[in-house]
């Protein structure tokens, strides 16, 4: 399997003339086959939802590139679109308050199992863009023909096996070190959370508060007869969290993570991308990902 199986010249827009990721996605979606969108308004809405992360994911794959992933049952196999701009455009959906910038966007539609496609694409694209040759070939291109013939991008080999990304449960809730523990406990109870990550200003992992941590903190207060939630007073997340947290990279293999879980006897592990927390992986999720067939197996 190579990238050209999912990306062809009809779905490449070079150069893009846009100012935002939303505009870039709108330009790429105009290259979708006729009939995919009922009207221009639906295409515009799709671009907006994708750009702001309300449909699918926006993932940084290089200093100047993002990957936008989404599921669509209208495609039988993964379909990729590529856009490259001469000037940087604004990217707003990366989980940060301050918007970032990029010059290239890869839009990927998956028929199902978005996590599996993410796990196969992200490491390959990141490795390509980590080289001077890859970056130069992509950002210096001024036509789709240059991308197809000279960049080497479409010849990238897509691995059949998936990495830990195929089993990641995205982070829905996270707290800061100075968040009052009463708020953390209320969040855990209200949302049925077994663990809540504690992050810094750049979303780096500082620790984690598990249900066990919460109980160890609360039990001494229950003996006083006071309401435990009132008794915790001014305690904050950093006072309760477990600081020594074993993290894994989303680019690691499922086999590596499964071995860590068995050897360390842990039920779940935080998953990081360049130091930033992106989710958790659990034993159940790893087991299912290892045993489920890949999309290529399904088509065999």
C-alpha cells in the first residue's frame, strides 16, 4: 500500500490562496466528486466543522503542516486531499487558545475506524516532513504535477500494522495543577471518569488523579464526620495527583504498549504527542485493536 492509492492529482490543490484552515478545506472539498455535497452551503458547513475540530480531528504533523481526519461512510476506502499554500494560513483547532499557522493540509476521509487510519498515516507523514528533502519538495511545489512527480510523497509506503493511535481514547477532560480538588472530584463523579490528567500551560502531562488517588485523599476526612467535599478545603490537583506517570508515544506499536501494560501491571497509560497529552490507552482497547482485522484484511 502506497500513498498514491489514496491520493491522486485530482485531489491536490497547489498553490492554495487562503488565509485560514477553513478556507483551505473549502478549496479541497470543491475537488470532491460531484454529488458528495448537496449544495455549496453543506460543503461550507463541512469545511467549518472540520477546521474547528467539531467533526473529526486536526493533528499537527510538522512545523508547517496539519492532518485533518474524519469518518465518512460515503467512501469505500481512505480518500486523501492535499493543499499547499505559499503563505501560512491560520489554524484554530489544535486545543490551544492562540491559533497556530500552517502551509500544508492533508484532509483524509476514512470509511470507518478513524483511529486505525490515524495510526497508519501520522508516523509516515511526520517522518517525511522531518527531513529537509521532504519539506523542500512539499513547500516548494507550485503545481500538482510537481507533487506527483518530484516530491516522493505519493510513493510513501503505508504500513499494514497499526500503532497505539488505533487504540487511543481521546482526552475529553483535563485539569490544571491549581484546579481545586473538589471541582476535580465533582467532574469525576458527574462524568464517570476513572482518571483525570493534570496538565501544564502547554498541555504537558504533570500527573494524573485516579479514583484510587481520590479515595486515599478523602478517606481520612470521612473519619471526622464532616462532609468530605467540604473537608478538602483549599487542596488543589497538585496536592493529590500521582506525579510519576509512565507515558507512551502515539507512534509506538501496539505490541510495545501491550508489553508495558503487562510488565508494569497497569490498566491504562497516558498517550502523548511531542510531550502533549492526546488521550489514554486501556488494556481493553489494546486487546481489541490487536485482534481486530485491519481494513486491508477486510478486503482480502
